[in-house]
C-alpha cells in the first residue's frame, strides 16, 4: 500500500498565537533565532544533506537572494540547528522548515514556525499555506493550521 499524499494546510495570520512564549522556550534551550545571512548557506546545506530532503538544497539560495532574506535560522553553540524558509516555491508558502533531530522537543520548531508566520503577516500576508505537510498535528496545535480540501499544489 502506498503512503498517503502529503497535503497543504492554511493558516490565518491575523489569529496567530503569541510568539514570545515559543521563542522564550527555544532561548531557554540555548538557541538563538535570527534572519538568515549569506554565511548560513553552507551550514544550511550541511544540515539538509544530513537530515532532510535533497530537494531542499536550493531553498536557502532563493531566500538569501532577496533584499530581506525569507529565511530564519536557529543556532546553538555556533552551529545551525534549525531553519524555516518562506516564499521559496510560491508566494505565501511556508517551508521548507526543519530542526536537527538531536534538537527536537525543545520548542525550536514552534518558535521558528510562529516567528516566520509573524514575519509573513508583517509583510502584508493575511494567510499562509504550509505546503506538503508531513506532521499535520504539529501545525494544527502550534498555529491552528487547517487542512485544505482538494488536490495539493504540484
């Protein structure tokens, strides 16, 4: 039997939960969140090579090509432990995003997600699409995302 198709989710950016508690939890775990900088590109590729899909390789280059990069990174101990990108394949799309397996469970993913969605809202978006979602329950819980009925984007 084949795996179920990954679906897209919709987030209403005008009803986001408060970002500060999530950021505080990540900070208490020793993580700093910030906009990506050109020097992050190599660390991003290494993390993607180690733990994520090869198809995500070019995402950081796209994000960094903008005047204001459309990427956040989570760093700890001088290394990249997580990232969240937006507007990479399509406008108003969140992702890809990920946290190194050894850093999961510390609130980093929630902090990256909510901080990114807040940045999208501040840029004028009313809604965000989370494309090809794997852990739908995570997105439902953290930001109230809802599955979109119909065929997912290509």
